[in-house]
C-alpha cells in the first residue's frame, strides 16, 4: 500500500520537460510516486532514483520492478556529484527534488516525525546521522535549542517552549514524541492555537530540519546541480515551507541575474540559469482537496543555459 501521492504530477512532467531517451535523476525518490509517473509516461533512457531512507527505497524498488531502465541508489542527495562520478552518468537532462518527507514517514515509520504518534524521539532519515531529535531536546543548551526552534520552525512561542523543555528535562529526559507534544500543548495557551495548525507542528518541523540538515543539504546540492547537469537540462524543486522555498528562489536568482537577496553582485553567475517559473507553481484546488500535502507545495524550475 502506498501512502504518498505525488504532488503536481502534470506540472512536474511539464516543467522537467520529460522526453523519451533522456536521463533524469529523482533525487528524493520516496515511495517512487514521481518516478513511476515518469516511467509510465515516457520511455526515458535512464532514471536514477536516489533516496536517503533505505526502507522507502526498498518500497520504490518493488513498485518499479517492471522497469529495467532504473538505477536505485540509497544515499544522500548532497553526495550528488560523487554519485554521478561513481556511476559514470555522463548526461543528465533533469533533476527532480521533491523536498521534505514522504507520507510514509508520518504514518508508517516509527522514527518520531509525527506528533500524532507516541514513539521514541529520533527523526533520523538515515542511521548514520549522529544527532537525533532526542539529543537536541535533551542535550542542547537552552540557547542552542532556542536557536534551532526559532531558525527552523519560526515558532513565535520558542522562548516559552524552550523554558518548559529545560525545566522538564532537569527532572527526567524527554524521550517520546508524546511527551514533547503534551509539553507544547500545555505551554502554548489554547486561545493562541491556530486553526488547522497543531501548536507542536513548528517545533517538530524545526527538529526534523536540524536532525537531517535539510537546509544545508539543499544549498549544497543546488550548487552541485549546476555542475552535473547537461546544457539545457532542468532543475525542478518542490518545497513545502518558506525556508526551503527562499533558498531555491534565491539560488535561481543568483545564477540567472547574478545577484542574490543581499543585493551583492556575482557577475560570473549571471546567465547560467534561465528561470522558467517567475512565480512558484502551486497545486490547484482539486488536487489540494485530494491531497493535503499539496497545500503548501511550491514548484520552481530553471534551465541550465551555460554549463
Ligand atoms: C516528499 S518525499 C518524495 C515523494 C516522492 N516524490 C513520491 O512522489 O513518492 C521526499 C523524500 O526525500 C527523501 N529525502 C529527504 N532528504 C533527502 C536527502 N538529503 N537525500 C536523499 N533523500 C532525501 C525523504 O526520505 C523522502 O522520502
């Protein structure tokens, strides 16, 4: 059974300009939703499926077993350059990044991504990651904890939440997602709970981003994308929160216009990319009705003009 519906399926095929005989990399394969879409609709020369979570990659492998033109790689996309070299991939026509987590992580895994489950605080997408959510909550100084929750969750109740975490962990470590969720529910006054947004959402988001170094990985891989992509190849990125979207938007601007949002000029970068989505593409109302994760999705796409 597959939990995850690929977001903006038609738009992804359109903006990636998927064409038979070309080579694509799905850098965030998950359960293989977008990959299946590509393989079903086009006889591509090769599709490389990268996924950090071994368990999920296995699901994708099973799902796509009828296709012989797929290469599965269990790894981090921030290793893209080495993956391309090691596997002697000489031509890449499109890179797809569908960021964040799969529905499987929230519903089917027990790694503690969801506050709706009561399991161990972990959140590591890959067992080689050293610092877990448990470590952050229990071992970070209150200052580091504040910085993490504020920077990656933009949580306006950060100070109060951290104060309560520090108080609670002095008595006994906070071990489960349930304990953390209850603490946040007791800390944020109910009259300030936002409709449709559980008060623990932003803290959980911050922990997940910090544990898996999501923003750092994204910044790194975007730079490498330019190095590995063939001329006229495309980068399509679907992001789910403003922190990710800002990185993508700024990166595309830097490599098309030659300046970033600090206004600093980088003439050497000018004209390397052509931005194909002036504004981010969003899912339409029909898709959002059928797929809640499409609500916050934003798709941006750019084409490599100068390699
Ligand atoms: C939104 S899901 C992808 C869903 C997929 N497009 C589909 O339609 O089924 C994002 C996936 O990216 C994976 N992921 C996140 N960061 C990664 C990274 N740095 N390297 C490789 N995979 C990563 C997650 O484990 C997750 O399975």
